[in-house]
C-alpha cells in the first residue's frame, strides 16, 4: 500500500483536481441556466430609415391671422326688418391658411354694423354690436380649416357708443349690414341687405248707409181727404 504523497508535488495535484472540478461545475451550471432562461433573440435591424416628424412652424402659433387667410362671412335669418322680430345674424370666421393663427373674435374687435342705405364710411351708422358689448377680448387660436361661428341679434333699434339710449326709431328703407375685423386690415364680410317696409296704411272706414229710420215719414195728423158735403141747392131741388 502506497503511502500518501506529501510535499509540494502532492499539493499541486490536489490543486489541479480542485480547479478542474470547479471548472466542470461552472460549465454545467451555465448549461442549466441557459436551458432554464434562454436569451432573447437580438433585434433584426431593418434597412428602412425612420424619419423624425417635421418640426412645427415656430411662427405658426401665436401670430395674428392675415386678411388673405381669414375668411369672414355674414348671414341673416331673413331680409325684412319688422317691429318685434329681431334679425339673427350668423358670423363665421374661418382660417383658410396653411398654419394656425390668432384672431380676436369678440364683438369689440369683430363687430356687426348696420348702416342706413349702402355701407360705407360716409353712410349713416344705425347700430353696432360693439356699442353694448360687455365681454371684451375673445382670443381664438384657429388651426387650418377651423371655423368659429357666433349668433348676434339686432332688435331693429338704434345704438350709440357706450350703450347710450337712442329713441329715434328705424325708418322705412334699405339697410346694409357687414362684419369687420378691426386688428386685421382688410378682413371683412360681404354686405347683407335688409329692408324695413313702409307701415301698412289704415284701411278707409266704409261709408254709412242711411237706414229706414232716416227716411221721411208722413205727418202723424194727416188723414185721407173727406168726400165733399152736398150743397144746399142739391138738397132743395
């Protein structure tokens, strides 16, 4: 029976055996871990290029709409102005441009104005929606193709700046209505024509026909004439 080796040679052999055993265990552990938790496949890179979104126009939002890209329209629910029946105006603002823009859609900046006769700077101003406005500014950010619609009523009365009362009535005739945008030079709607007709004339009262009570009647004391009495000669004869 061989005696157990001692010394440096024996220690080297034992060290080699331990290293080999550790290596075998490490390889076996790696195989078991790979079997239990398989690695995710690497992503396949495509040749197609990914394009970033086009940057937004920094000057688009926050700028005031220009006259050539702001479509302003006005419509009335009827063309005849009658007492006690307000005219309903429909005001439309549309961004017809390619980028967003700002516009003040309040009645002060975007009023409906009614003139007597044809619209114009020298025409008689009858009424404006800005005269009695109490809302002030109404800023709108309109995207391309966006539309803002508002209804405004005119009760066939006159108005004055500061909402002062005007007692002068609306006379019969032709009136013109239009929308303008004050801070966008040249932005205005088409002119809408309205008519205030003449009041109906009162029909003449029918002539009074005489009744039977008005016809002359015979005197109450009148009686038929009596036959003449015989003369004395006829009696004696």
